[in-house]
C-alpha cells in the first residue's frame, strides 16, 4: 500500500477547491493519511509593504475570518485526521511553505480558484505550486473531479453518472 | 476505496518518467486500476551535414511498441495496456486520455530533453492545461511516497 501519510490541500473555499477537497478526503481515507487544509488570506490591494504596519486592521480581520472559515471546514470533516494552517503572503510560496513544513507526500488542489479567470487554462497559484513543489501534485480542473468517483459499495457519495435523487445501490 | 478505473501514464523512458511510473503502478495496485502506458515517439531530426539512414515512421512505431511492452512486462499485479501514438506529444497525450477515458494522468514534469532550468517541461504544461481529467505530476528528483 502506498505510504501517503500527509496530504496538503490548499483551499480558497471556492467550488473548484471543494471539488479537489473531496478527492483529497477520499485519498486520505484510503491511505490513512492526515489531511492538512491550507488557506492563504487575500492580500490587501497595493500599496502595502511587508511586514504589515501595525495599523493594518483590515488585513488582520481578513486573517481572522479566513481562520474561522478554515476551522469550520475542518470541523465538517469527521472521518479523517485534519489539521489546518493559515499561511500569509503571496499564495504560491505560502502554500509551499506549509507543504514543506508538514513534509507533504502529496498536494491536491484545484487548477483554478475564486478569481477563476476563465481564459487562463491554469491558474497562477496552481502553476506556481506545480513548478516548485517537491512532492507530487494532483491538480483537478473544475468539472473533472467526477472521474475519481467514490466506491459504490461504501455508499459514499454518487458515482459520476448518477444524480443524487437516485443513489446507486450496492449490488 | 476511491475508484480510479483507468490511469494513463505517458512516458518517454526518461528518469523523470520512471519516477512517475512507480507512482502510477502503486496507485493502480491500490485502487484496482487499469494502467495504460503511452509513448509518443519523436522522429530523429535529419542532419544537414551527415548522411543518416531514414527511419520509416512504422519502424519507429514498432521500436517504441517493443520498448513499451518490455516496461509493461516488468509490472506485476496490474492490468496494463500499451499505446503508441505519433504526433505532437502534448496533443497525443490529451487525445489518448479522452480515447481511453482516463480517470487520471500520472506523468513526469520533465522529459528526456530535460531542460532542467525549466521548472516544468512544455509537454507536462500542455497536458495540465488541456487534460479532460485530473493530472498528477511527479518531479524527477522530488519526494515520492513509498510502497
């Protein structure tokens, strides 16, 4: 059995991220891995400089809000061990820092995020992570997550061609 | 267990691809997947100065098929298919993924040309942008979960 011990899933709470999260969860379950959810609070628009000057309350509020959202997301996952991490700064490097700190065996993420610029075939954050990560990276384009369907027998979710109104029964 | 019916692994027999193949095999074993090995042979460029024998495309295809078959023979406990497609590698891989209804593509980030200054090869980049299914990219010298 493949020893995947830690899976890192960067999220911005978008639909695309959620699709990737479901795959990350399933993989973590199958390989008895720990799931680390990472969120990077949105940087305030320029001009800004590092480190943030003490008066930057707006950004601090955003960090708090992100932390709350991430904790809520983590709480909703009950079947596998979950950790959360908030990383600040430009998203790509911030995600990689967490991945390296946790010695990620695998990163699972969406190709696009909330800003979802449609003309870009690959989002810039995903691209950065792909190029620089030491471990394998699984990228999931919105709408393609269904390929990694759930096992019918365990009754977890629906297979890709089934709608939720008619759940597939195990044979 | 997460159901992954078909895994496509494109290879150019480089070290980077070998790395990705290991992961592809392990995943296929764990998830009961069929593994489709694909190679896209590149015809040698004719040199202007020296005379070299011309390769017929069919000859090249046959050699690639044999090379791929010997890789397939070395894989145990997994159902393996092989495919050889001539053409532009990125396009060929994406087309093959649709054709064999791949649920996952597992590939190296770099190929034999191995322009290491590039953080990711152009073929991997093309596949990432156009693949009909999730793509798992593996670095040639990165970390790999062990079996």
